[in-house]
């Protein structure tokens, strides 16, 4: 009991110090929807990849503390070269983003020289530099639809997002063998079991899930689209097929509704590396900074800007 009370006082102390230091440093704290509750609570903005990119592009702050994974902080740095983008834990990477290199993509481009090259935002800056246009899970369908005149479309690195987009647009996509190790842990059996337990519940899943899981869903959505769907639907119970960090926000925003994780195994260890203590240290020392070389930055910026123009 005493340890719990002391723990809470310590956390309050850390939160107060973060708020004070944030003002002094002219910093803004951005947190992805999968972050730990204590990180979501201290953040100025929470959102999905697309929303956080838009916020980063517009902020007046001098320092961006990015609580997410490396490619997200890198995207912020590409959009805001005059700002200092820091990560509380620089080792928070995205295994899917690491599944394709710029050399891999150059090889595919060589095989399909006329193809338009679309890349998921979950890629390194070097890979983005090779793209024609970027996309996120929110706008992938719209981005592919924007290239109706193109015969061939390369879509990397997530083969499951590619499968979903291909089915929604009716376009054949040249894809890569990438995937999210967290989302593939959600199995069709999990959805079927939760549906048996909660027959009235609606099922929403992320498009990074296995196609057999996507096929069982009522809605296929990015993390922030899930927040909107949860608010707008008449359903009082929702089965959630994505990284389980989103459930904290869903419950907070919809106290009258019940949310059930499709699988307890859907936890992204990289998204859980950031804590309030690490945010405080990052603000104290203004590190670790995420910076992209100017040559790569200039090339990687174009596909992101093109995406932001499409949607
Ligand atoms: P969102 O764009 O939906 O936030 O997804 C990012 C991500 O990494 C999903 O695993
Ligand atoms: Fe990458 Fe998957 Fe983690 Fe998202 S949940 S950051 S795609 S590993």
C-alpha cells in the first residue's frame, strides 16, 4: 500500500517536472495511440501516423518530443528540419520498417521501371527517398485510387496492407514480403472466440492484420479512425483487432461502451519502451535527436508532401 502511494507521488512529481520543462524548452509532446497510458496522459497530442505527421508539420514549438517508433520521429524530422525532434527511447524501432532497404526497393523499381512507387509510412527515410508517394493506413486506398492511369503499382513493405488495399481498389499491386509481427499475432480463431463471448459486439481491425482476420471484421480502420468509429457506432460492445494500447483511449473517450482486445498477445514491445521518466530525461538533455541527412531529407520529403496533398 505504502509503495503504491509513494509510486503515485513519484509519478505526479515526474509529470509536474515534464510540464515545467516542456514550457521552458518550448516543446510539444506527440504520442502515438499505442503508447502506454502514462505517456498518452502527458502528451499534448495523441494520434495515428497521419495525424501526428500533420501536427508535426504545423507546430510552432522548437522541440518535438516524439513518443512512438523511429520512422514516425524521422517523418517529423523530414517535415520540420528547423526543429529538434527527440525520442525518449531511440531504440524504439518498427520491425516492419526494417524489413525493406532502399537497395531492395531499387531492385524492384528496376524490374518495373514504369510502375508508380507507393510506400507505407512505416519505412526508413532512405526507403522514402525512393518513393513517388507515401501512404498511411488511413489513406492507403485513396492514394492507390489516385493512380488510376498507371498500369503498374509497387506497394511496399506490408504484404497484408497491400492485400487489403488491392481487394478494396480492385488493383493488382506489386508487393513485398513485409508484415507487422504484432498484428499477425491476432488470429481468426481469436475473433471467432470473442464473437462467441460477445455476440452483440462489432469487430474493428487494423489493415495490418492477416487477411483471414480482416475478412471477419465489420470495419477495417487506422487507429484514429477506430476512435471515431467507436464514438459514432450504435454498438455498445466492440472487439478491437489491433495493438492493445488503443484500448486505453477508447475506454476513456467512451465510458458507456465495452472494448475487448481480440488477442492479449497484440502488444508492440517497441511502442512500450517510452515512459514518463524517459520523457523527462529527454527534455532535460534534449536527446536523442533524430536527424536525417539533407540529401535524403530533400528526396524523402516529396512523397510525404504528395501524400498530404492527396488527402
Ligand atoms: P496507424 O497509422 O493506424 O497509427 O498505424 C501505425 C502502425 O504502426 C500500426 O501498427
Ligand atoms: Fe511496427 Fe507493428 Fe509496432 Fe506498428 S505495431 S510500430 S507496424 S511493429
